[in-house]
C-alpha cells in the first residue's frame, strides 16, 4: 500500500472513529467495518486483532483516564485553583486524608467589582 492509500485510510479512520470511543468495543466495530469497506486491508486480519482487543481496550482506558487526570492537574495549576499542600498530603497518605473531616468553608466577602461587572454607559443619540 502506497503513501496516498495510507493517508486516505488514515483520514477515513479519523472521520469514522468520532464518538466510537465512548462505547466499549465501539472502536473495534468501526475499525472492522472501515477495513471491510475500503478493501485496502485483508478482513481476516481483524480476527487476529480481536484476540488482543480486550487488552488494547484496557490500555486505552488507562491512557484516557491518566490523560484526564494530568489535564485536570495542569488546568487547576494554571488557573491557580490547586492547593499544592493539600494535594501532597492526600497523595502521601490517602487513607488518613480521607478520614479527616472537611474544614468548614470560610465566609466569602463581597468580591471587588471587576471592570466587566461595572455598568456600561448608555450610548447617547444625537438629535
């Protein structure tokens, strides 16, 4: 299979795989049907892949979950919403951290008005 055929198959796979990752086993069905429809790859090869698909699916789920965790930490750190001390305490001893009662939230004071909270002047119309 040449480079143009490989790129074409890649584009078809990218388009047909949207939404399939949310259903367990959905990606294999999309893969098998796309391979059968294009005719570029032998359909018998899907039987070999089906034997290892369960393990591939577990690895995919792990990578997806790990990526979500990393993205959550990065975004929380970026938005300055992450309390690093609390995270380190929780990671050092999860059982002790979960056994601690949650601290009472401090009452919030009225936030200072932001420039977007200020009333906008009304435009004047010339008569």
